[in-house]
């Protein structure tokens, strides 16, 4: 019989081994060689701080929550949420990502399909793709974290780019759903979540380049307080005013809620005007066993 939450809970052997978050920016790749040595060293250390924790969690599968920067989708077809169930994903096409060491990334059709089935059984109707190209939002953090070997990547694309977007409360509900899908997965797998994006930045609008460090610090504090209701209220009120790129923090909300809303531990934060982004790195590895 097909395994589905509808037909009872199968023996559970999958483990949720951690939730992580990191910013991304195209210019981290494009302008890397132009950065001062100290900035390169600090960014390297920040990504390493997350990468080492992911490596220690030893995930077989990494659910990566990220936006699609008009690589797979455009306004003619723009899903609010899309699950990538392909066995293989295409690597990034952006010219500034040509040195990324993977032209393809392994997916996990079995878990991706289980996640889709779990979502549908719970009244969520995401889009599904069997053939995705993963852009810098997915691949830059993986690259800078030096994950080797890469776990299988199950992409969860959120529309963080074009209004109207999924509500913050719905993103939290997606996180709860991810945790349920992991807990009900009958495969023998260690599964982690990585959110990619944020914090404040402004791209292609009159405030281009503005970084709101006060928002960023308040945002981090809201995550650390482990109060999902307060986090949702804070972001609902603040996000319209802190640059279009800040909407990517939705991905953090998904990962945070998947971890039970227990709160990310901040690993590093600093505004990086060279890449136009308030950059932050965080981890919740309470699930690691
Ligand atoms: Fe982005």
C-alpha cells in the first residue's frame, strides 16, 4: 500500500538533524577577488561556521529553502511554492557561478515525492517540478560552506520576489509541515534544512543598496526569542519597509518553524555594503544525535 499519513504512520527511521540559515548574494561570487582580504576571510569563516555544523549533522538529504531568481519561473508562471522532486538538478547558469564545482546536484525523488504527498494530504497545494535549475540562491551557500560530499538536495522554492507572496504565517505552517514530512518518512535518512536568503537588502528599486541593520538585529532577536507568533507579527509589520530582498527571510521562517520555533542561534551578522546585503548566518542543531 502506498505510504501516506492518510493511511497511518509507518515505522519512522528518518531523523531531523538540524536547521540552518545563511544569506546569499550574487556579488559574493562575482566580486570575490576584489574584496579586501579581511572581508574575504570573515565571509569564509561565517559560511564555514554553518558548513561545519551541517557536516557534523551528517545529513543524507538537505531540504534547501530558497527563492528562484527568475531562473525557472517568471511572471507567466510563478508558483508561490514549488517542490523539486527530480533525481538530479541542473547547477547554476549564472556567469558569475561558473566556478561552482557542481554542474549537476543530486536530488532525492523518494523524499521529494513524500514531501509533496504530505503537503497535499494536509491541504497545501504546492507546484512540483521534476527538472529544476538551482541558481546562486541555492548554490552559493553550498559552495562557500564547502560541503563535500554534497547531501542530496530537495529544493523548496518560495516566491520571495514578486508580490503577493506567501504570508509569514503560512511560511511558518510550511515549516511545521516539513517537520511532519520528515517524521513520517519511512526511509532511512538523516534530513536537515537550510534556508538561504535575507536579511535586509534592496535590489533594483530606488533604495538599491540600502541595508537596514536595525531591522536585521531586531529580526535576529525575534528568531532568538522562540516565539513564532511574535516573529510573524514583527515580520508582517516590518518587511514592507526594509527593501524587497528582505522578503527572503520567509525562508528562515520555514526552517525556524520546522525546528519547532525553538530559535536560531546567531553565528554571525554584519552588513556587507560591497554586496548590498545585511548578511547573517544561524543554526539550530538541537536535533543532532
Ligand atoms: Fe536572493
